């Protein structure tokens, strides 16, 4: 397997998974697809980045790898790499530090 095919496969799996599970798409096509799928198995599959990346990675691994052993190892590796990319590119909430105020203790409490 060539290295550039591996990199292209990772970006392909990430992009297609992100498009289907998170974006509206052209003419709101993917949003409508998720709404049409409902709340059952297919709706949960299309709404879950982790689950969907696993299923999108399967045919990609089939076409990139040579031999069944390589395909079997590449399948979860592509999904895992796409998940890492998603975590790195996801919008993060700013850190908020909570203020902890203690009640004043009674004078008779021993330290």
C-alpha cells in the first residue's frame, strides 16, 4: 500500500463522515436524510460520527489495501484516524474556572 493512498483514505473517511453526520449539505440533502432516517437504528447511525466513520471506512479499506489481512487492519485504522481528525478539528468550548467559596467556619472548629 502506498503512503499517499493511506493519507487520502484518512481524509476521505473524515470528510465524508463529517459531511453526512454533521453538515446540512447541498440543498440541505444530508439534513433531510438524517431527518428521514428518524430516531431508530439508521438515524442513530447517521448522527453518530464514530459509528458512521466505521462503516464509511470499510469500503475505503477494501479499495486501498491489498489482501484480506491488510484490509482487516486498515478498516478500524481509517476510522480511528478520522475520529482523531474530528477531535482535533472540533470546536472547543472555552475553559471556565468555577469560583469556589467556602463558608466561614465556626470559631470552635479545630484546625
